[in-house]
């Protein structure tokens, strides 16, 4: 039996097209009549889907009742959403997004929580890959990848400076045959470090305490934990969990 299309399915369809950049900010949305005919649904269903997209900030109205894709300068995607977009579309970035300051290093892990997530002893060495995501040129996220040192046997290029393309987990799976899976994201908050504030270009007095949202995602293969992502968001941003 064919699943009946509801307003939530239509909203999800256009939400994904907007997040993937197929519909860009300022671009006119399809007419409600065109959507009705495409999905073979009622105008009431289309109207509800369009109201949902507007309520979420994905679209807005222009004079003359046209519906267009909204600008969302304060909304950024989570790490999991970036990965889902990459796997689905091959696109590394959302519209108007870039990344800079790609750095790789081998360092002692002084974070007890990260050590526990990776299944290593405190102060064991880990591979750290760091980059800054930017939206329209402005920094939005300081992203850290803390990778178990066992991955170096398969992926020595993890210590290579600059961006790795394709995504290193894809290459790891090709070389080992091991699928990499992720845990649900965990949200938390803490005070930003001086380095993080500098990377996010937050101009505050040296003694100022600036709270930031931090997202953690743990990845593992059949041998155990493999990588922890730590995303530190600039103050005042909203997080988009799916793309």
C-alpha cells in the first residue's frame, strides 16, 4: 500500500531542499497549486505544510503573497547534520558556509570525559583535527575531532595539515571494511576558553565569562570508540539538528 503523503512529508521535502542549497535564500518557493499537483494532495495539506515551514523560519512572505526561502544568518547546522548532508548530497557545506584554519596535531588528552568516550587513559595521545566553520564569512563553530590513535595505522594522513577530502571516515571504511556508526549528539554548556573566543572572533574583556553551547558526538566501529566530535558554537546561534 502506498503511504499517503501528509503535510509533514511535504514540509520535510522542502526543508531538505533548502538545507541542501537546492532552494537558496531569497528564491521563490513553488506555488501551492504546483505542490498540490505534484504530491496529489489537497490545498489544505499544502497550506499546512507551508505554514509549518514559515513557523520554523525556513520561509517568509513577500508583498504580493509570494513565499520565498528565508535568510537564516543565526542558524547553523550540527555536526551530525553536516555529516548527513555530506552522505546524502556529497556537499561539504551548507549555502554560504565555508571552513578555515584546518590544523592537525598529536596531543595528550587532558579531558577526562573525552578519554572515557574514546576508551583511553587520561593523558594518552590522540589525534586532534581542528577547523572553524564560517557562515557568510563569520565564524560560527569551532569544530574539534579527537581521534583514537589506532586509526593512524590505517589513516596516517590524519596528521596531514589542511582539509581532508574525501571525508576521512569514508576512506577508513574503504580500507578496513568496517562501518563507522555514531551515537546521538549530547548537548552541554560551559564557559568558552580564550582560544575559542579568539577563533569565534568574540571581542570581550579578558576577564569576561562567556557561556557557549557544546555538542559532543561519539563514533565507533566494531573495535570500539573511534572519534569524538566537539563542536563549540558562537554565542547567540541556533542549532539545526537535521539538514
